[in-house]
C-alpha cells in the first residue's frame, strides 16, 4: 500500500497567538508542521510535529527553519499593542526587517513552494485615518505611503520585497494585512496585549460599579476579527493564486467605548470609564474594506464581535481566577 506524503508547512511565530492557533488548524487539515519561534507557546503545548527554538534574526537559523517544507507561513514578528509599537520604533523595525528579509531569501534558496507574509493594517496611510467615522480602507489606500512609524514602515517595505521576489525571481508569495485579531490564548497583560484583551482584563478585575481606565477619549474606532476567522482566511489565501496584499478583517467598526460596553455586558457589570488622554491611542479611525476579500476568497469573517468577545472574556477571566487575582 502506497503511503500518501503529508504536505509539510513551516509556521514561524508559532509560539505566539496567531501562529499557535494556525498550527492547531493545519494539524487538523492533515499537514506535517514545523513550528519555530524564539519562545514556546505561553498557555498550552504546541501542536506542531516538531518545534524549534530559533532566533530568526539570524540568517543561519532561517536556513535551518526552511529545510524540507512546502509552505511557509511567516508570522514571526516583534510586535504588540499600541503602547508597545509606539515606544520602540528602532528595535521593532530592525528586528522585523532582519526576520523578514532572511526568511524570504532562505525560503527561496531552500526550495519552498509558497511563502505567506503577515502584514498589518498599520501600513495604511495615516492621513486617511484622522477621523473616527473613517471610510473603510481599500488595499490601494496604503499609497501614497504614510504608514505608522517603525512597525508600519517595516511591514510596507516587506510587502514590496515580496512583490520584487515574485516579479524578478518567480518566487510564489502571498501578503495578508491583519486587522486587529483577538481571541483566547493571546497576551492580555504585560504591555504587548491588544485592546480587546486589555479591556477584558480591566473589566474582569474591576468590581461591579467601579471604574476602569480607557486610553484616549474612547471615540477612536476600529474593526476586530476573531482568531478562528483569521486562521480560516490564512488557509484560503494560501490556497488561492492571489499575490497582491489582501485585507483580512471585519468591516464592522466600533468605538473603544462601544467595545468596553460590550465587554461590560458580557461580564454583567456596570463600570465608569476614566479616559486617559495622555496614553497612546494610535490613528483616530481604522476599518477594513472587504470588497476584494470577498471577490478573491469568496468568503469573509463571520464571527459576531459579541460572540468572539464572550469567548475571549471567559478565557481571560479564567486565567485571572486561576492566578488567584479574582
């Protein structure tokens, strides 16, 4: 009986939030998976067939990571919430440019068939995001370029590098622009957490009738995508023939105050909001235009924000209770 060869994939950043969930899904799809990161997953054991602790800023480690695999999902990045990416422009830009350029060239040299680069909505021009009631951002709205400092610039640069590799060297690349991914198993404290997890933590720790701090005036707007939808979109994009940057997010825009209200309703609490205008709050408004996503993948994220936040809040609350903080 002939044994069917399993497709082999590398997930970098497999110790992080999205990478860990992606590994779990790929295993369910029958892939053989190598996970690589500078750290192990924080909250549960990796589901990868093998996991290697490698610093992908180093060229030799990227060559090692890319051996004998068909697909590369390059999710490795030095990143975090708005507080973190606003404070460390040089370090973030240096680390991520080293990771991305080394990984792209190593994957090509090692004969990888398909390479996916995880970009970000932070590449979008800041002059298009000065109002709360922003028009949804189309993929072409990244130009003329004015991305967020540090993190946004290095993402936009690597998008261009992927294009050059495809055009000049015939290397098959994919580019995804994430819009605010959230869900269980993500950072919820320590400075690298995103706003949904941070708000879940603050609401869980606050007594009913108490007060929580909100960064900014609460009127800034965002759209949020649940982790299961994110992973589904990644698999669909990798399986497509689309090589240009593609938004991956929802097009439901909410204010930060509205996000807090949803989490408070889930927790069954009434809390006062104390707005701290001295804290970083990023662009005034950001929302994903999913027109091209629907055209290319014949699909878009479907998890309602309330449902995803309910799962996220329960997980954060469980973590805090297990640590005897509730």
